[in-house]
């Protein structure tokens, strides 16, 4: 699993070497026949890329093979294809090559242009598409990486596996007896299947501090939301121990015990689905509230020049929207074209997106069915 961070997007935007090649394709996590299917799909995308380079950029066969050599290398890398997520995004130009295996359901796309086409990858930046889930129980504490479509357990060397394991340590110097400031008072807090006679809140708090130490150290550079799965009484105690700055208030209620990851995934869906769409939904609601005022527009020819000059706060683009053309800054004029070619044309929805986010705005990809009534394929909320 790779992570496409906002800094990565800004680096892609700032690149001035072209042609800039963007490839998107759906992938599968399973091995076996899925590898062969993915390689065939990838080969077809490479073939389309070569055609575009030859027809639109006047590249010779030798120049094409040289430019695409990093992609040819991936073709026969079986380990690469065995380590996929839901979608693969590739960005290549004559000076750089990057790929990202992401938890996004991409459709196939080949873009060979003056700019990397970033539309399909935007949800990775402006929506909560990934989470970490910490399942807390007396005998089985585990950390998982979680997306809308998948769950994967993370092995942390320093993560205490159970309350009893830490309580009974006598040779590591890290027992709860050593850390606990009080052995008296308190009351049992695990209930139902988690009843623990004699376990005190202070002991459990100290145990959770050891858990937090391992988890926060692993997550500190990621800043991905952390979701808990635990019985209701446990959440406030862990919240006291927590030092990670992105712990969610929402949590999956119930005892994870030794549940299979698939069951934990199913139990978590009700919590993560609204969280995944929260920012996008808020952007849609903001647009609908302001729709028809001077704070919004829904015409590409009007929005693009304003994006160029940094006036856009939020951009809503319909999934699959595509319009080639050119923007002439000196005249603040947008000209549409029916095709893409070296001198005259590039994808204008993507260009508008690039100009918006490069100047601090945000962007969301919206399914056509979710676009507000009387909205366009591109809609903008203005800063002022």
C-alpha cells in the first residue's frame, strides 16, 4: 500500500517537463490469475500510451521505448503485481517516475499531455479514504489498516498483545506494577465477555499508555484517522492514555476479542462510510446553500480563469468529465477543442483543478447522480 500525500500532488503539479504521462487502472489484491489479468490490462494501457506519443508528440519508436522503459520494467515484476490495492496510478515524464497503489476504484485512463491528469487521484487527498483501527480487548489488542474495501493487520513489534501479558511481566522493567501509580481503589471496567475480576482502572490506563506508545510512534508521520473498536466503557479510558492527534470520537462498539479481520471490517463499515464521505458531503451542502449567489459558478469558461487567479475555494468536478482545449491568460479566454495534441490542447477540467489546489483551494470528484440540480459538470465556490 502506498500513500499519495498532498506534497506528492504539489510536486507533480510543479513539474514543467513534458510530455507528462498519467495512467490509471483498477487492480486486485488477490494473487493467481488476477496477476495475469492485471498485466494484460497494463499492456493495453502501454500500447495506448505508445500510440499517443507517436501520433500526438511525434516520438520515434526508439524514443518511445526509452521514455517508457520504467513501465516496461514493471510489466514482468511479479512481486509488484502481487502487492496491489484497489487502483494503480502512474505518473511518468522524461525526468521522473512515480506510482501509487491506492484504495480507490479507478477506471482505465491514459493521458499524455502537458500536465499530469490528477482528477481520479483527488479523493485520496481531500477525503478520508483510509483509517487505522485499533481493536482493544483484554486478551487480544491489534492494529489494522482499513479502507472502504479492505482490512489488513499491521504487525507492531512493541504493541502489547494482551493486558495479562503486560501485567505478568517480571523481567522487562515495563510491567504494569512498575508503571502504575496506584494499586488500590478503582473499579472493574470490562463488562460482558470482557469482565476482569480485580483489574483496576489505573492498571488498565497504564496498559493503554503502553499501547498508545507503540501505536502513536507508528502513526505519528502518517496523520491518518485512528478508529477504536472496544466495549463502550473502554473508550474514555483509552482516550485519556492517547497521545495521537487524530483519534476519532466515533468508535466501533463491541468486544473485538479474537474476531476474524473480516468480521471486524464488517462491523466497522457503518462507522467509516459516513466518515469517508463527510468532507465531500459538506462541500456539496455548502455549494447548494450558496447556489445562485455571487459565491458560486457552474460554467467551465467562467471558472477556469478565476481558478488561474486563485479565486476558487472549493471545486466540484463530475466523475469522468473531460473537455480539451486551451486557456489564453493574456485574454482570460478559454477555447474548446475536440481532441488532444501537442501544441493546441489539454484537458481543461484537470487544468482548472491544478490551478485551484496549487493556490490553496480544495477539490472533490462527484458522481453524476450526486451533483445538485441545475449544476454543471464543474462547480465552484469562491473565496470572496
